[in-house]
């Protein structure tokens, strides 16, 4: 769902930069006086690592976990929003995953819409059934985020189709794949609530076990990349772009473009990119946690 350069009019891109910066600023304001725990960096790093795993889907596509609703559930909406913004910014600046001009829109969709919708849906339904609440939060959060992406693309004059086409195309793909997002969100919340309820209730970091899980996800990411290649790797947005006649116009290639290292085996490059990206996110998460403790 990472919108690349070329899909949005600059006026639309600028608008969502302004809206996104306003919400991020408000989130920082709401967190003032609160102490971020190490869980902030762990969740951000885990979501980055999880997004490295592209699952092959029959029919020639693949998908990956986004994690906005899960970030909101585990961290709360304001810290969850900032954690997702860190992940999306690193993906853009280091790996050119999502365009620089579209970064404001991508953060709006996946770090604001997905996080806040997922969080509040979960809170509304939590008392009835926690697992169902987490599933609906994951599914609806990512589906509405995709609909927003369709709106942003559809109102851009560079696209020959209007929102009556772009919104259904984006919404349809992600409403289907969002079922997997919901299942994973529910599974993680169910496990944490039974094994470590203090993580949900007190925002305590799960410790070394979480780091081991993150390391394991990075270690197997080349296998997922290989499996995705077998089905003809293409994310839902890429498939939607073909239907809508969209073409990328990249203005920045990234430091490790497309999660690879130029000149070496692509699967080894995927592993290196995963390690580098996770390390950057962990360091930034730690730095933000330390900063919050001193303000």
C-alpha cells in the first residue's frame, strides 16, 4: 500500500503532508508527560520485520502484514501512530519503499487511519470478545487505509480514473487480503493477553523473547522473498496500478533500493536490508524513548 512517486498530484501530496504533520504533532502533544516504554521500539522493529515477509497468494500476487491496528492496540493510538511513522519513514528514505512525495499520504493511511481506526474499533468491541475485536480492528483498519489511498489517487488529475473506480479497486483488494491482517492481529493479541497480559495493560516490553522473534522474521525473510517471486511478486497496489494505468515516476532510488544491496545476491541483500532496517528502527525507537523520559 506504499504509494510511490508519480501517483499523486503534488497538491494532493502537499495536503496530506500538512494533515499528517498536524496529527503527528498532536500525538506528540498528547504524549507529553507520559513515559514511553521500551515496548515502543520493540513494536516498531517487529512491524518493520513483519513487513519484510511477503506471503505468496495464489493468482500471482503477494501480501505482507501492515500492523497499524496492532501498533494502536499495543501502544495506544498516539504512540502507535508515531511508531508506524518511524517505520514508514525509514522504509521510504532508506529503501525507497513508497515515494518521498507520497510519504505524507502513506503515513496518513497506514500510521493514522489504520492505527486510530484499529485502536478505537478494538476498544469498542474488546469487552464482548477480545479476539474478535482484534480481528475486526486489523481487517477494518487496513481496508479503510486502502480506501483512503484510493481516494488520494482518484482525486489526482494524473490518473485517468476517478474515485468511483480507484476506491473500489483498492478497497476490494485489501478487504480480501485484510482477512489475513485481521487473523494475525487477533493471533498476536490473543497470545500476548494470555502469556504476557502486562504488555497490554502496562505497556511493558516483552523482553528477549520479542527480540528473538524479530531476529527470526528477518532470518526467514529471504525465503519469503523467494516464495513471492515464484508467484510473480506484485503487491495489491501494483495490481491496482495496472488496472488503473498508473506508472511510477521515482525521484529517489534509496540507499538500499527495494530492500536489496546492489551487486550481491538478491536474497542475501534482502537479509542485509532487513538487519539494517530493523537496527535503524530499534535505535530510533530507543532514542525516542530516552528523549521522552527526559522531557
